[in-house]
C-alpha cells in the first residue's frame, strides 16, 4: 500500500512539472509573438526612412528677401515634434489623424474647425507673418512646415532645424500644388489611405459644383477689405473658382496679383455679373466688418447679382487664411453649393 501511494505521488508530481513547463513555453511563445509583431510594425513604419521630401514649389518672390529658393529635405525618421505654420496643412494633418503637433501660429485667426488647437496643449509660435523664433527653438521641433507668408524667415527657421518644408499652394497651379501638399503629409506619416479618401470626397464635390456653375453665364470673384474691393480673374489667387469649379469669369482682364486688382463698385456694375462672390478679408484679419452695408449700396443694387439674390459672402478665415487643406477645400465648395443651390 505504501508503495502504491509513493507511485501515485510520483505520477502527480510529474504531471504538475509537465503542465508548468507547457505553460512556461506558451507564455514564452506569446511574448516572442508579441515582440515579433511590435518589431515588424516598427520596421514597417521606419522602412520608408531616410525619406527625401520635395517642396510643393521650388521658389517664391518676397518683398523683404527677394527670391527665396526652397530645398528638398531628407528626414532620418518620422517626425515626432511638429511645428505647422500653414493652416491648410494643419487642416490636412488633423483630418488624417497625425499626432505630435507641438506648435502653431495662434496670433492669427484660426478657422473654426481647427479651434481645438487653441488649447494650451499646443504652443503659440507667433503669427502667420511673424514667427517667434526663440519660442520655436525651445520646442526643438523635428520638422517645420511653412508656406508663402513665412518665406522671408526660411533661412532663420533652418537654423532651428534643417527640416523646414514648404507645403503651400501656388496660384498658377493651385490644384496640383494642393495635391502635392497632401502627398507630403501622406508620405511622411504613412497616411496614404486616409489622404486618398479625403481627396476623393473633394473630387466628388468638384463635379457637383461644376454642374452648378454651368447654370450661370458669368461670375466675378472679389475680396472686401475695410470698404475697398479687389477683383480676381483666372490664374489669380482665387482663380480656381473659375479654373477648377467651372464658373465663367465675367472678364479675364484683371491683374493677377495675390491681393487682386483694385476694383470699384462702378466697375462691378459695368461688368454686371450674374453671380458675385465676396471674400471678407476684414473679418479674417480680426477687423470690424461692415461688408453687407458697404456692398449693398445703390450702385450694387443695380446689378443682376443683387437683383437675383446671388451675392455670395464667403467666409474670410476659410478662404483667405486656411485654404489648401482637405477639410477646408471641401468646406469652400460646400459653402458655394449651400448658397447657390
């Protein structure tokens, strides 16, 4: 009997040892599997690096610094600390879920759909035209994204980090430079699918607004600034309303400058557009806007646009400050559709 008990005890002990060994092996296998999965994910994420990124345009003219040439930038790894000066590019990064933004210019008017970046979680790096260089340096950013308004400071920003990338659009090739900026975001942060989805929505909306535009014989795009007007035709800052959205310009004889050609109320009456778009720059730059009372004067009331209720007041912050992002581009088209459909 004693021998039987000894034998039973020995068998039980052996079973416990075997089970323990199996559990240990399973845990080790699971840990190895998890480690392998994490390593594969990190390897995939970093496989694109080092990555060379080209600017959306090669150079631009500035009042203070003359011609500024923008260089390709080689990133050694995916940026983790990001400073963004272009609201359009910030818009795109926000839409596709990029994390790591540490600073942006808060002294200019942020568009409503980006208001979350007013939080203290994100540092203020100045205004769109006046970067706070010391504050930017203190953030030790891995990359700085800029556009035309910061071009004058390009060399100074490169002293903070060589990774300064121009992501702005160009009025002479708006659509392609916009797409180039979205490609930059997609490539750097591995968000190709997200960018493709957002661009597809914009392309669909463009087809819709083109159909609407075909209902009108002629159109004029203007910008209101403290009681004064500027006019825009094709190949101008807002020329994409004609070139891409399909609206017919009432005239092409307007100087193609960034702030438009000086334009009087009498000139609008002379051209007598069927649709009159008015972008409120005053409101965009924080001024007190009297756009409705200034625009709807006795002269403008004689135009077809006024008589048929087709003066379209466009959101100044959206159009003047934050275009060039996947959300803002869609919102601009939607604003026109809402007003004219």
